C-alpha cells in the first residue's frame, strides 16, 4: 500500500533505524533516549558494522555510543542511507567522493595512489619555486623574488611536473584533501595575506601551465570546498577555523585572473555571493564552543521591582556584584575582538568582489564600479549621511525590477492603468500600451475589486487599492539575493534635467536584462533617476552605484533580518525570566523553616538548575550581543530607519505618485523602530542614538 508506506517514518519498521537529534532519541519500532541535540552546521556520521551487526552515530566526530545491535544481515539483506527533513531544512551528503571531515577507523575507498602522487607533485612544485638556476648550481632563494618570466629551465621543469599534476586537480577529492590543505598550510604562520606570495605564484602557474578547463574545474572545486569547510567548521573560542578559511578565500580573490573567472562562472559566482561566507554561526552548545574558557565569569541582573524589571543602578551595586559584572564585560570584549577579526575578513572579501578596475565582462554580472574607488568605501561615506534616501522615481520609472511586489497604492498593473496621466504630466513618463495589454482586463478588474474592498475611508488620495498582505506577493530570498548581486553600478554622471519636449516610455526590465546604460542613462537622461517629478526638489542624490544596493538592503531587512533579530531576543528574555525565578527561589530558601528539610532540599535543587541555566544563557547572550545586538549593529538599523523615513517623505512630496512606493519601505520603517526600542536594550539604549537628547 503506497499511501501507508509514505506515512511511515525512518525507524518505524523492524529493519529501519534512525537517530533524531532534534528530539534526542533513537528509533527502531520503539524509541528511547540517545545521543545529543544537533544544531545547524553539525556533522552527523553513521557507521554500520556488518561483521558485528551494530550501528553507531557520531556528532562532529564524537561517538554517541552504539545505537543498535543485533541488526539483521546475510543474503538478501541490504541497508540504504536515508533522511527525512522538515520545511526549510537542508543537508549535504558525503558518501566518500570527498574527504570525510571526521573519518572513522577506516575511510571508504580513498584514492590512495592519487593522493600520494598529488602530494609528491605539489611538493616538487614548491621546491622548484624556491630554487633558481645559477651557473649550473642550485641556489636557494626567497620565493618572493622568483619571476614567472626569464627562468626558462625552471619553467620547463614545472611544465613537466604540471603535465602529471593538472589532471589530478580536476578531482574534487584531491582538490579538497591535497590542494586546499596545502594552501591553508602556507597561511598557518599568520601575518597578512600579502606576506604569502606563494599562493599568487601557484595561481599564476595554474593559468600558465594548465588547460583552461582544468583551471576552471580546479577553482570551482576549491571554492566549493572552502564554502563547505567554513559552513561546517566547529565554533571555537578564537574562531580560528573560520578565520583560516576566510583568509584563504581572500588570498584567492586577490589573484586578478582567478577572480575574473570566479565572477563570470555562474556556479562559482553563486558560491561567492552565498550568505554562508558572511555568516557567523551562533554556538548552541556553550561548553563545546569554548565559551566557558573565554567568559569564565557570568553575570545577570539580581534586583527586580514588582513588575520584574531590573531596578538596581550600577552605582548601587555591591563590591562583589561590581567585580563580577566587570569580569563578565571583559570576557564579552575579548569575544567581540575575535568576532571583529572575522567581520573584517568578510569586508575584505566584499571589497574584492566589488573590484572592477579592469572593466571586464564581470560588469555584466556584478555591475561593479569602473573606478578604483571601492563601492564599499563610497557606501560607507554615504551611510554616514543622515540625508541618504532612495529617489521616488526608482519606484515607477521601470529601471528597477520589484518582482511584482505590493505597492502602497496596489499592484503595479493597477497603478499603471489608473495613474498613467499623472506619470505623463508629473514625471514626463508614458506607459507603453503593450504593457497594459499584457495583463488581462480580468486581472485588472480583480485588482480594483480587491482594492475597493480593502480601501479604508480617506485612502482614495493614494490613487488606488491599498496593499494586500505582504505574504501574498513577497519574493523569495533567492530572488532578493539575485537582486542584490546586480546592484552596484558605475559612478553616476552629474544629474541633468529631462528635456521636456520628448516623453519617455517605461519598459519592464528583468534583473538580468538591465545594462549599464539603464543605470547610467544616455541621450541626456538620468538612467536610474529618470522621471523626477516637479514636486521633488532638484537636490544632490547619492551615486547611482549605491541606489540599488541600499534599496536591496531595505528589501533584505524586510524579508529576513528583522525576523532573525526577533528570534535572538528570546535568549535575553530567557535570561530575565530565569533570573527572576532564581531570585524568587533564593527568597523562598531564606524564608523556609529549618524543620522543613524536605522543602529546603527541593528549593536548593531548583536553585542549582536555575543557576546552571543562567550560566549557559549569559554566555550565549554575550555571543549574541557581540554579533547581533552590538552598538555598531544598532547604528546600522538606525541609519536604515532614517533612510526609510526620508524615502517616504520624498515619495510623499510627489503627490499621487506616492502610490508607487513599495509597501516594504513602510514595513521596514516600523520594524526598524520596533527593533531599536525592544531588541537592543538593555545592552544598548535608544537614548544613545545620534541626535537623541538624554532624558
């Protein structure tokens, strides 16, 4: 019965065995407690011993013990790996095509001969690079002095080595186990990436002595290996693993020809823009993450008013409380400094990805800057301005694709129909009739009817139906990611007024179809800034190279960032609740009569449980405050709030064209204010924001 089989879970039948790290149980017809809870990025190994008839699971290389014994074996019996996932969960399998991160007693069929050959050939290459020919004698010299040209004997020798080495670098197992570890070993000594020229020399040789398809495959597998290594690296106090992988990624991207290929190749381009490289995994298991070592002393509020709020000011603390709080704060600062190292490397990677000084075809994929000035630097300068905003014409001139996102006045098809006269009169833009015809009249009528049903009293001035719930039209994160990746463009030319005699048609643009001309403009128009309404003041606007990036940042905050901020605040709430419970338990212990030893024992057990939980949560909260609720992140959210408010103000100045403003700008303005008020305290207060006077 197929329906019945589909309803079965792994472990429900006699010959089906499962480990569930979410519920911390094992399953084989019946279920019992087993193992540890897992978290995102953990590696689970499953070992089956057909000789002993046992199954064992490991979590991040640590055995959880024998889970099942006496499993059925023999003729006609075969076992297959399987997994079940919940919504939005994903998993990466490794059946031996790549090196196992935590190999057991034996690894399944490693290519031993190829591994030995690759290691030896790479060693030969390194030896040749550190050697030059001088009067028929081999003299050691610094690798940094070696030049690619002018050493014919060395090049011929390397060509012979690469004749055997290049084919091996097309195999993912060898790239990950040999090449990646060899390159990581070069950087182990510390120092800046620039102090290790051997990596650049090796990449030069790859492009010189290997076929293009061999280099392409090697670089693709290398970047995929780095991404997997970063994603599944365990959290340790100094974040050494994450730093190590990010440094090698930076070194590879510093090589110009390799960077061009990586940005132009669709697969590796998606890898580089992946959020994985710009994410710092939060440790769920404090002990294994080493936070006990980094933050040996914990702290939490201990005095509360009747409403449960912390009522003790720092000046009212006892000497012991002050010493404990300061020791905890020092541990938090040590943690923050380590995280800042990772974040700085992530910024370096972004700078390299946005570097397009040579104006190659990378522009068509990244739309990056054509000058030596870093987009990130220009963004940082603009970010410091409280006057930054998104010009309202981006919302209706067709130069930016909003993926049919809901507008404040209704759907775009409805607005184009009802406000076409306002666009022509106020913004010198006419709607191509073909665009309206592309949408059936039934769809337009349906939009109007749904809008009329939702439109509250007094909303008619917006020129159309009010927004439906945002979940009906929100794009996927993948779409938003693609949107952001095409955001940066060439530096804007000085703004020029539109020529009034000629109307400009609006055309719908897919993200991939936008060209540099669409961004920069041509024939006297302003590209992205095309269609400035008469009501909008003719004042300086940020570089066009920044407009889409900031617009995309607002979209991303609406799609995911605010939700993540809300999830993390739960830890702060838990600390508060457990602190109140601990305080209440301590007061009960103080009032407990001496004759009730049984009650006192139970209260002391509760006190111990609450204290242990608070120690764990206070260390997790230190991590969250350093990575998410820091003062710097608070200022970022505040700046985003200012951008949204000023954007809404400028859009409101356009009169009826205000209806074209995307709904998510209003959502982000409200959510950003809520985050500043409710999420960042008590570590940081809204009173500390620029321009806010203290009480």
